[in-house]
C-alpha cells in the first residue's frame, strides 16, 4: 500500500521570513530610544537558524493546522520565543559570562556598541517578548497559557545558565547527570516551549500535546549534544563564533565526558526517540521529522 502523501506545507524560508517580519514590525511599532532600537535590530535581525520559531510553526502544523493558517495563529509566540533566545545570546556573550567577540560571524553586541547597551537590549527583549504576546495573541485565555509556558521556560533557561557557569551540584552527582540537567534547562527549555506553544496554538488535545512534548525533549538534548560535537570538530570560521571555548573554560560537554563516538551514538538514539514520539500524529508531523533529521547532521 503506498504511503500517504505529505500534507501541503511551506518551505522553511517562508517561515523565517514570516517570523522576521513579525519581529521587525513589532520593534518598529514600539516607542524606544533610537540607539536601543538599533542595538535590538543589530542582534535580533542579524540572521540565524530561527530554529525555535520554525519549531513553533511546524508543531502547529503537526497537530492539524494548515501551513498557511499556522503562520497566522502562531506568529506571536514564534516571534516572542526568538526574542527570548536573542536576549539569552546577548547576555551569554557578555564579558561576565562567556566573553565572546563573535556571534553569527560578526561582532557580538557588546563589542559593536557597549556592555551597558548589550545588557539593556537583552533586558528590553525580554519585556518586548511578553508584550507582543499580550497585544497580538487571541483569545486572552490562549495568551495567558502561552505567557505561562514561555515565562517558565525562560526561567528554566536562566537556571540552566547557572548550572553551566556557576554550578552548585551535589559532589556525588555523576557528570553525565549534571550534563543532562544543564542541557535540559539551558537549551532544552526553550525548544520544549517552542513546540508546546505551537501545538497549543493549533488546539492540540492532551495526547497530541504530550507527543509533541516528548519529541521536543529529545531534540532539545540532541541539539546540545550536536553543539558540543561541533565545538570540538569545527572551526570558528565555519561556526561563526569561537570554537573550542567550552573546553578552554573547563565546562562539561558530551565529548568531554563520553568521547566523540559515544556522543554521536547519543545523537542517533535521541533522533530515533524524537521520531518515534511523533508516530501518533501521522503524516502531519512529517516536517517535524525532517527538521529532526537535519538537526542531527547539521554542521553549524
């Protein structure tokens, strides 16, 4: 029996354009000091994978919303989560944190402007993300659910940064458990929220929401394992940011704890786990499966 055809969907470039338009429009509509607006635009609209908003749109599709409609109903949370992600990158690059000079192949915001402006731009993006949801997402009950989801994920992401940079683990905690805790919070929290918010905007019932959540937990960890591998196997030029910094700073990484080959095995295990989680969603989840496969083999 032939496989069921994949539902009509939109190319990834169309999703990126949609979220970029939504972010740019909102930033331009909001009264801000000119230098703050320029700093926000420099970091927020500088390109990037836009993985989290794409996951939001694709998760909305996966629970049965047509692609064109998904772009409309999930635009606010897709834009908001990219704003939160951008805030985290700006602050992560600061001298008090990772002290990075490059982000996406060009100077980090505190190098481009000043440390004070980078701090304030990151702060502003946090508030703008939630303001966008409150102003643009309807009905109010959905906006409240999405706000709670994103606020909790933002706090979990910040907790992950603490686990990573100012760890306070019990000395008896095995290194692999520390790693999972760091990555489920630092990287996984926003990826989980991105998928769940998309499914919520699509009206997912509990069973479909849990399937999307299981997928997101697996790819959230997989994404960071791949990141750890790229940090030790790619050049700074290829990554668009400094390579090898985690090792230099003595941070826990999957290759450092498990070795490169075992880390690659972990990526494949998590890829299968994510794909299997989507079985109950059928062909509508095809774009999410394809995205998972891409994330497992990405090179930057």
